[in-house]
């Protein structure tokens, strides 16, 4: 195992919420895209809801990132070289890549949001109809999935103990992002009056995402080896228990019932578990 | 005048006077933190945004059962392959004409990615300015053809400054001299790590004792890029497959 002596970067609550909301925004868009491409007419309202949800959640993300900077007014230095005024892009720096992905994904989320709004009024923006529209949401979904997962890679591409001792963080946060996205969509869907068919589909999808997340949690700890013992401190153990409750209980509920109230309870637990996971990963390595 | 400069810190000559710390703070106008006193003479604790030099005191038991200090004036290593520079998204961290690593205060936006990347816990975040800060190798003094303040102030010449190649020669000669005198535990740190450091250290114990990663741990953050992206890509494929399967599945309670 690599031995480094690193000062924690003091990435705290802004980053935790960015990871959480970025996972939801990217995941919800991807689920909306898949529902739109593969679903039937009964799923169309839920797909539209996904696009309506993604942008407002995403809009908070750049604000959080900017507020986290020591010099918020210099946020543009991430994208533009302040000396040459050329573009700044370093493919080997996940923070640099992530900023561009966030920016590009905002464009996709914005256009899909407008299209969903237009669709609510009974019209469809012509450029998103047909093959071009399908390609558009597929590309948007790729950026959304990237946004949900790159945050873990950002942590790993450092020398911070725990973060840099595992390759599984990106995968884990992506699986969790998909799970909290399905839970968010399921929750909002069940609050409204949508087809039960779409609700059942979301529940089934969340089942797969939760199983994937549980497998990756095991992989995460196995890849950490002895370093993972830092998480055995009581305060982190308490959060890991919340993470487990936020995965195992919803999974059990998904298998046992698809009734409305338990399903909504499961979605809330998934969201709490997803937030707890990000808190323990971000803070646990820095303390 | 462009040249490749370096420090050579000979810890066997360090007397722990902290003249380097004081000179650094004076020249760079660093107010420092309030002193913290533990059970030793170290009252600066670590390198950070205010402490660009830090004199470490490490107690050790001698062969005769006595107690002795290993002292070392720590500083930014100005790595040839610098982890901080690799991850910096704004290109605020540059390599100067002296081959040193410098954070441009006018470019840094305080994202702190460099802090998580530095394996020598060198960089600190300055709340007052909102910037990441560390040793500049006295960039302004180098431009004026002056010796960095710490090396200038060191009364025992434990901190030596000069062209990097010269420093390597001096360090090698000193290592041979000490080993010739029977100090078999003497070792040189910084020749191989991160492509060669611009701050070489002559140590009398394992690097880890001084907060220096062992040679085999001197690896860059980018080592995790490929496997991180691959793991995420596989997960994305499995996640999409799961969603496709779930959304296409028929029957059940639809």
C-alpha cells in the first residue's frame, strides 16, 4: 500500500452536496433517456418528469462548486487560462474534465428541459423528434452518467489516503447516483398521478442499482484493505450503518411490496443512505 | 538568468535553531500561526500556508540507551514530476525558469486539488487570501540572483543552495564521507523520487520518520485515472443494462 503524508484539502459540505445532487441530476437524466428510448406511451410522462427534474437539481451544482472556491469570482479560471485566454483542459485532471462535463451536460439538460416543458403544452420541439432527438438524449445520458461517477475518480486521483488507495470510488458513487436518481424519480412520480407501470419499472431498476451498489461497497472495502480500518471509528461506523440501512431496507421493501407508502419510504431511505455515503467518504478520509 | 536550482539539506548539521523558519517568514511576510507547544521544541507543527519551512524534531533512542534528536528543516520539494502541478485545473501551478514549482497567486482560485495531491503535506489553504500557498523557493530573490532566505540564514550550512547538479555532487560526497566514518544509517533522499526532487535531504533514519514517503510510494495521482475510469465505465454499462432490463421487463404488477 502506498504511504503518503497529505494535508486534507478541506472539501466539506459544499462538495458533499455537489456529489449528491450531481449524482441525482446525471442519473435522473440517464433514466429519463432510457425510459424515453425503451418505454411505451405510458412511460412518456415519467421520462418528461425526469428531464424536468434534472435541470433544476443540476443548476445548484455550479453554485456549490463556486462557493467552495477560495476565490469564487475566479471560477472561470477552471475553463479559461487567465494569462493567454485560451481554453483550459487537462484530460488527466478529473477536476478539469469534470468542469467541462458539467458545462456541456448543462446544455443537454437545458435543451431537454425546454423540450419537456414544450411537451407539457402539447407540442414537441422539432429538432428533438425522431432519430436526432434519440441521439441527443443518448449523448446527454452519457454526460449525465459521467457527472454521476467522475466525482469518485476526482477523489481517487489524489494522494489522499483512502481516496487514492482504491479504484472503486467512481464506480461506487455512480451506482449510488443511479440508485438515488431512481429513488428521486420514483418519489416524485408517486407524489403525482402517473402510470403504475412506470413506477414499477423504476422500482425494478432501483433494485438492480442497489444490488450493484452493495457489490461495489464490498469491492471498495476489499480494495482499501487495512487502510479501511480508519472507518472503524464510531462516528464513521454510525454513518456506514445509515448507508447499509439506506440500501438493504429499500431492497427488502422492493422485493416484498410495490405498494405506494412502503415504496415512498424506501425511496426516502435510499436518498438518506446516498447522502450518508458521500458524507462518510468525503469527511472520513480527511479526519 | 535561467538555471536549475536546488536545496541540499544535511540533517546531520541541523541544530534546530529555526533561523530558516524566521528568515522565511520575514522575507515572505508570513505572520505565522500562534505557537503550539507540545512535549518538544517544535512549535510550528507542520508545513502549511504560513510555515514554508518547518524544523522537525524527532526523538530517538541511541545505541547506548540515551535519547537524541533527529532534526530536519523541511520544505517544498519542488518535484520534477509534481503531483500538485499535475492535478491543478487552472494551470496556476507552473514551473519557473529556475525549474522550481510556483503557485501563481493571480491565477489560483483556491480549489485545493493541489493540497490533496501533495504527498509531502506541503501546501496549505490560506483562508485570508482564499489561495493555496507554499514555498516559492524565494522566486523573487532568485530573479534578483540572491540566495533563498532560509539557506542564507542557516548558521551551520545544514541548508545548502546552488545549481541542482552541484547539490547532487555535494550530497553524494557528504554521504560517502559519513558512511566512511561508519554512519551506515546515512542515506540520501530525493535523487529518485518524483523524477528527482529539487530539495535533497541527507537523512539518518527511514524517510517515513521525517514524513517523507518511501521511494516505492513516490507515485503520482494520475496513476488512478485509468483504473478509476475503467471501473466507472463497467459500472455505467451494468447500470444501463439493469435499467434497460427493468424497463423492458413485462409482467409482474404492472
